[in-house]
C-alpha cells in the first residue's frame, strides 16, 4: 500500500467475481501477445472464447497459466489448441484437474490407430510416469541411462508437453514439473481403467527400484574405491567436487539415494537369494562408500554417523559394530588384519537408538512417517524438524510459522507434512525438498490439531475458533468449514474410509461430520469435562474419546 503498510489476504476468501475479473485480464493479455507473435487476425480470440476460458478456470490460476502455455506452443496452431480446450467446457461433473490436463495430453494420441495408441500409452507411463514419480528431477540424459530408453525417444515423448513440464534445451539439465498438481493427475487411483494417462504408482516405483539396482550393478555402477583414491583414509572434504561429479554422475547419485525409497513404495519384500539380497551382499559396502562421497551418508541404514567423514570407512564401521550384528558377521573378512581392538566390542546395539537434539524450545508433538524412515517433531521454537530414523540426524528444518507449532501429521504416502500453529495457520510441507507447498489460512485463532484423510487428498484442522476446516491438499483451498462447537476444538480424526471427520471440543462433546456434504452427522454427548482426544476404530464403527477428567474415556457408536 502507498503508506508502506500491508494487508493480509486469504486467497480462498476472495470473491469469485474478483478472481474471474483478474483471470479474464490475464487471458486477454496473454492471448493478445500470442496473437501478435503468431500474426493472427485481430478478431482472435473472440470475447466469448475468453469468457468461456475464464469460466472454466475460476478459481484456479494454474489452469489459466497452463492453458496459455499450451495455446502458445509453437509446434501447432494456436486456434486449434484453443478449440481443443473449449471442447471440455461442457464437462460439468469433472474436477478442475480433469479440465486442465486431458486436453493437453490427448494430443499425444491424435490420428493414431489402436496399436499406436497402446504403444504411446506404454511410453507415456514409462517416461512421463517416471518423471512424476521421481523423488528428485533428472535430465533427459540421466533419464535415458536410468530407464534404458534412448534420448531421442524421451525427447519425442516430451515434445508435446512443454505446457506442463519445464524441458530445458540442454540434455544435462533436469526436467521439472511446472506445477505439482500435474503429479496428482496421472496417479489418481480413480482414473484406473478409465484414463489412458493413468499411472500405476506402485508399479512405477517397482520399475524404478529395479532400474536403479540395474544401474548400480552395471559396469559403470558401484565398485570399490569409486574415485580411485590412493589413501583409504582420505577425508571427504579433501576430495575435489569435480572428481566426485565425474565418478558419480547424477544418474548414479539418484540411484544411490532413492533405490530404497522406490523399493519400499512398491511394497516389495526382500527374500533370501532374491536380486535385492544378492545386490546387498555384493555391493552394500560400495554403496556406503558412494553415499559418503556424495555427502549423503546420514541416509544409510544402520551405519555410524561419522561415516560421512571418511570415504572408505569399512574398517572403522565394522570394528565398532557390535559382534553379534548381521553386518559384522557378514563382512568380517573386510576388517584389515593390521587393525586391533583395544577394548571388547558390545554384543548388540543399545536399546536407545538415538537422541534427537536441535530444537531450542520445548517439543510439543512427534510422529513417524508411514514407512517409518522419518520422524517429524514440532516445537515452541516455531519450527518443524524432520529426522532420519535410522541415524538420528536432522534431514531438514521447516521454517515459516510465526508462532509455536502444536501439532504435526504425515500424509499417507509420506510425501507431505502438515503442521498446525498458534499463528492461526496450517502449513503443508514437501517432505523430500523441505519446502512449504502452501500455507492454509482462514482460522481466526490457534490451530490445535491436524489430520490427513486416508487418501491424502484432504487435511482437517481443529482450532480454538470453535471450528474445523477441511482443506484440499492439491490446491490448498478450503473445501468446508464445520461449525457447531461452542468452545475450542482440540482434536480431529478421519474415519478409515474418509467419509466422516470426528472433532473433540472443550464444550464436552464429540461431533461427527460428513466429509462430502460438510454437515453434522451426529453429536456424541456424555463427557462432563473438555474432550481432549478422539479416534476411530479400524473398522470405523466406533469412536473413542478422552476427557480431562481422569477416568472419562468413552467408546461410542459412529453409526
């Protein structure tokens, strides 16, 4: 503002009329530039076409930006692309994502027979499916090596997707999603069997895990003394970064860091004698060396924290490992003869795995990620911290809240963390990157609890403003506000099928809300004191609630 002050703006509370006006102005400007650049007639696009696009877009600017990039694509006629988009305006019973991406992706199958469509569908799932599932973006060159698909084929498949992917001219720069919602579109389970663009997330993780292991086991993959060092005691800090980059190119670094992640997400179990077991027996120590070289030793499972300081620490790691552990017994022949232990090693690991210390104020809540690899903690120091379960090291510190953080939850797939704070907001964080996807603003008092729906599409938040809010994780918009409690709400939980939300309040009641309609399903009464906790039974038929009265735990029917 002109006097130097500012005004907070809650985007999902901006009137649709205002949003529609802004989107219309944006479309007029962008399409006008396309008209000039492509020397189109002055009457293109028509006012009716601009208004139709604006109506389709409201309230999502991402739709508008994506459509404009698609229409501007120089590989085709802007008039044709605009007509393709407008064909979807009559689809009233589909989500905004289903209006945004199908027109762009459908061009992949234009004028092709059934055999070609099947081939293109398979290529889409192999290439684009891998790009959206990757934990960290890779270049065309790295994708070609990892997926064992030629660079030319990858380029051809990506050529029509510049409106949804950032595809650099250089084959050595990473291909990135222009918006995270594009990841959510192909992996939506509801599209299985209905859309040619559906990507089986579990199957893609399994394929990527296999490709990572193939790369690591190949002649250009893992081996002893990856950087050909003369002294096995060389410090990691003494090795030139360029040497590491040459010996461990991005594709190898990715495979080292994420093969375990993809394996776990594929629900694959390791058995004696299977390829993974064989890989571990042959390459495990080389993998540790590679992880140390790229500065990621803290991500390894059951290894010493100080592994990162040395490149080849097989000797020290094995010597100090307890004598009865599997790793000590398996790799005992790797301990040099010239190394002697002065004191006896322990038989097994101590019960206390690690002490996680870094918060500067009291820790208010902790939770494990669904796969158990991470722990999230929140504190009065206004931060959220993500810790590696295996090593106890802090992976990332999530900063952004302006008040103490009171609650935290992982999404079912572990890719998001939601945190609730007395700054009246909920924040959604990307687990892999440690970045804030979106602040969810709307509560007028402290947010005391947060929970994800079983499918990860929604987040429920409970607040001292006596309300529960339901948010869409993909867009960060508020879907519903549940009003009915007469005092602060302290706890919230989803039913196992996601159809109900339970809220516990200081008014002594538990309320059950219908997720789809936003209406109150029932009010469960009986507590004489504030209700501080609530939970559903695994079959969703019962609700347990706890009161601040020492003996008041009630189990009630959710029907």
